[in-house]
C-alpha cells in the first residue's frame, strides 16, 4: 500500500512531468474520475481539466520545478503539504500548500490549494 507521503510526491511529480502523454497517465492514476482542483487562480473539475491546468502552469513558468517542502501531515482521508515553485537550484518564487482529500481507493478526490508567497506584480 502506498503511503500518503508517496501520494504527495507523485502529485508533485505530475506537476513537473513535461511529456503530455506521461503526465496525463500520471493524472489519471492519481486522481479519481470526479476529482476537483481549486486554488486562488484555477478551478478544474475532472482529470482532463486538471491535466490542462498543469499544462497551463508549465507554460506560464517554463524551466520551473515544483518541490515538496517538509513533512506531509495527514489523518483520515486527508493530507496537507507545502510545496514551492521556482527555477532549478534557485530560490522559489512561489510557495504554497495543498490540502488533498482521497477517496476510499487512495486516489485524490479533491485538492484545495493556497499560496503563501507569490511574486509582486511588476
């Protein structure tokens, strides 16, 4: 059985996957069919929309990578974890945390995302 830490890392890995076919397969493996994702900038319902959201973020921040930061805190069917987004080997420009709710099969059913640090508008 996969741990919640593994699930969080696979989630981060999906956000970093540059090959659209591999990313789509990862999203479909991670998320339930009725999954939803919401953060301050995006709302996505279903795996197709979640995959499109990831692709859009990758397009907006080319060369940036997501990194899991610190431990994953979990209980029952929910977890929260911090992440950061920035250029490889440089300070992150965006920092946030996500709360995920899993279904009975261990797949992500809901993501609630929050930003702790965002760049100032130029």
